[in-house]
């Protein structure tokens, strides 16, 4: 069984302390980018600073597309995904499928990624493992071939559940608002269980009755590391 403890804590800690770190956030919609994508990038930056004493730059993903690709040690990409890839445009029409949008293909991203450790925080990110990934030592996706989830954190900010789980697990004295409703499972070694618990507590807070193995929410507590599940369920 591969759990995130090994994928993040051990793997990242073996990389040099003063390594470069960048978090790219999707910015096709400035309002959305401000309230969710950039906020989640700040979560990762705070995590890197607190746990690894590493400064992490926040950049819009448009810069990733137009600037020469630069090798970094820690790379985070935060956005919205679909089975084909990452959204570069997004329609507000709920009846309009992803096929009508401009998409950055998973295949292209797999070819262009260059980092020692990379995290893709988006729905359907596991599709990237269908392609050869040559230049990433450890690639972590926050979901497999399904949706990922977001929550309101202790500052009432809309952030990804995965980024919140990392902070709950590894940051000393971090106020894990959602997980502390009943108990704090983030003290356990299994970060995936912690992530799933956070999501469940958040959903319950919003008045939804959801159970751990509910088929409608298959990505709870899942992530993939180099194409292998973080948690066998």
C-alpha cells in the first residue's frame, strides 16, 4: 500500500531544502481564480513554508503556457480538469459539455512537466497516467478518473480538500477547522483517510447526508502517486 505519507513527507524531504517551488493556478476566469484556484495555491505555499521552509511562487497558468518551460523541484498545478485535460476556457452554460471548451491535453502536460515532485490538483487528473511521463520524479494527482473536491477551511476560504489535508496532517498547531468537528483524524498516519474525513465533515456541515462508500463520491480520500493508488480500498 502506498500512502501519501511516503509520497509527500519522505519524498519531498529528500529534495534539497532551497529548491525552487512554483504553484500555477488556472486564470481563464479572474473571479474564479481569485476565490478558489489562487487561494488553493496559497494553501500549498503556506504548507511548503511551514513544513519545508521553502518559498513557493504563485503564478497564473497562462504564464506556464507562454514562457519557456523551467525545471523546478516542487511544482503545483491547480485548476479544473476533465477526461481530456485541463480547462483553458470554461462556459457558464451547465448544459454545455467540456468538448466545446479549449483544453490543455493531459498528453501534452505529461510531455511538458519537468520537476522532481509535481502535484496536479484538479478533477480527472489521473488520466495523465495514461501517457508516458519522463521528467517528473514523483507525480501526485489529487484524484483519479473522477471528480475531486473542495471545502471551506478555517478561514472560510474555498480551497481543495487535498491542500487542506496536507496542512492538517503536517503543520504543527494548524487549526484544522473541519476535521475537528468530532475528532482530528489527521493525527493518523493515513493521510487519505484524513482527507476523506475532512470532505465528509464539510459535506455534513452543508446539510448533505453522505456516507464513506457512497458511489456518487468515488474520489473521497483518493490520490495517485506515479500511477498507483495512494490507498487501496
